[in-house]
């Protein structure tokens, strides 16, 4: 069975290595040490924990409930306004997401370059939440 280092687990969970270490220290996820003394998480344990984290993420973070499950919190890097439509780019970690939406929606959300926002992807649509 594959095992993951704390850093690898953190990347897969979308958190910092410090957060993953705190979760391990608190016993939220089981770890063991390899011959070199590194803490590892078994793949099955990490998979189960990632489901647990995913199900409770909106409650812990104070995020509103939404049916769009793939959330990419990031920073707005570009806003291009047309007469009716707009294009918003968000950099979420290594992911660049581009959403086409109405100009009215961008204005209502008050989206500007440099502000935090969350892109929510469902099917072929990208939904933007102001954070």
C-alpha cells in the first residue's frame, strides 16, 4: 500500500504542511514513521480522512453550503468587463481558473483584482463566490 509524507498529504488535502502536522498531532489522522524517521500516512487512511475533511469543510471554514463540490479558493488576477459579459481569472494555488459570467454578476459581487474569491466548478460551469 502506498504511504504519503505529511507534505504530500497536505498538497492532496489542499492545506499547508503545518495544518497536516497539527491534524496528525491531534490524532485526526494516523501516522507511522519510516526508517528515516519521517511521518507517513497510509493511503487508505489518507483517503478516508480526505473524505471526512471534504464533508466537513464548509462547516469548519464558515463557508456557505453549496451543491458545487469542487471549490478553488484563490485570488482574483484579472477582470475583463464587456458591455454584457465579463471574464474573471482566479489563481488558486497552482490552478488558473477562468469564468465567463455577466457583467452584472461581477459588479454585484464587487470582484476586483487582488481580492479573495472562490471558484466553484460543477460540470462545465464555474461559479464564483466572494470571500
